[in-house]
């Protein structure tokens, strides 16, 4: 026989059990059997460590000392529990006996709780001062808070979805930023390359302009040399005419003078041939300069060699001019000597 007090105790214990189960569903939870805790505190501590997923150093000796089996004042074996208890209490006790609370589904809990609520509403058992205004206010506040919690849970769910969308968008933006950064670096590298190419092109244009100026100078020098060669040729022609006239009028001169004149004539002809060859070389160099202007980038080394060759020719021309001047001086001296001799002869 169960007294009214026992029934109330069962109802209150069952009610608080189902309240604790229902309102903790939104959280990670671990059901703990008090019998298992007292019987094997070390195993219980290991389960807690795995549940919280923290690197906790466990001291078995301290745990065993901390857990005192005498803390459980009422120890009723499952075999001593009466069969006259309500079905919903039996179901809970059977689950606790099997230590399988952590494996029970929400559907199973809801089914047992519905059986309990049916009996609870039928007997109309109330909590302590249930009919008081304070209790009613507390239940009203509880209902309001439950509604607020539901709304907050809905908002949290919405915010979580928004956060996931934001995180996804953020990741996509990071990827896009990385792509844009890579593209920007590529464009910067291309820009730097174009700047370098532009600088190289400007340098080449400057070199080409310098080469054109040098070519113009060489052409001017060539024209001056040609004019000098023409003047020298004219002078040589005059000298040759004078030599021929002297030779015609002075056949009776000494053999040594004739050999000297022949030698001078031969040397003058050699100089004339060299001069003609130099003129041809200058014309050929002019054509080469025109070709080098078109193929400047491929023939820069040849241009340098041609410039060096032109300088060498200039030196040869200078040397030739000096020799021509010496020859002209010799011819003039010879002419003066012959004139003096002729004057002496005529005076005699």
C-alpha cells in the first residue's frame, strides 16, 4: 500500500526528472548514475573527461579519496522496489538500472512523459503552495521565459544561419581577394616589364639617334675628304703638267734629275691610285652605313668596327695628306731648283 505521501514524492521526483530532461535537450549533456559514480569514480571521471574534451590530468588516488560511498544515505536495491509503482516510474527505473539514459531517444522520453502527465493531471497533485498567487505568477513567468527562450533559440538559429552564410561569403571574398591580389601582382609584373621594355626602347632610340648623328658626321667628314681629295687631285694635275713641261723643256738635264722626276711621277701615280681606292672605299662605307642604319640592332658590332676602320682611314688620309704635302714641297723645291738652273743657263 502506498500512502498519499509516497504518491506525492513519486510525482514530484518524476516531474523534476522530466523537466530536467526536457529543458536540457538543447545542450550537450551526459546522464550520470549515482550508483556508477559511487561504485567506480575513476571510470566516471574518464567519461567526464571525454565528454568535455579537455586535456585534464586525472589522479585516481585523489578521486577515490574525494568520493565517499557513505554520501548515499538511502540505498534501495532495484530488486527491492515494489511492483505496485506506476508504469512510468518502472520505465524510468528500468532505464536507470540498465545505465542507458544516454542512449534513450527523445521520442522515448516524450512517450514516458505523456503517461506521467496523464496521471498527474488526473490526480491534480500540486506542488508546494501551488494554488497561491506566487506560484501562479511563477508559472506565468516560467511560461513567458519559455516562450522567450523559444524565440531566442529561433533567433540564434537564424543568426547561426546568417553567420554561416556570412562565413561562406567571407571565405568566397577571401578567395576572390586572393585571386584579385594574384591578378594585381601579375598586372604589376607586366607593367614593370612594359616599363623596362619602354626604357630599353628609349635607350635604343637614343643610340639610334646618336648613330644617325655619328653617321651624319662621318658623311660630312667624307664630303670634306672628297673635297680635299679633289683639291689635291687638282694640285697633282697642275704638278703633273708642270713636271711634263719641265721634262719637255729640260730633256738635257742630268740622268739623276730624270730618275728623280720618274720616281716622283711613279709615286704620284701610286698616291693617285691610293686616293682612288680610298674614294671607292668611302663610297662603299657610305652604302654600308645606310644598310647599318636599317639593321642597327643586328649590326651594332659591325658599326663599331666600321667606325674604327673609318678612324683608321682618316689617319691614313692624314698621313697621305702629309705625304702629299711633302711631295708638293719637294716638287715645288725641285721646280724652284730647276728654275734657278734654267736662269743660270739662260744667263750664261
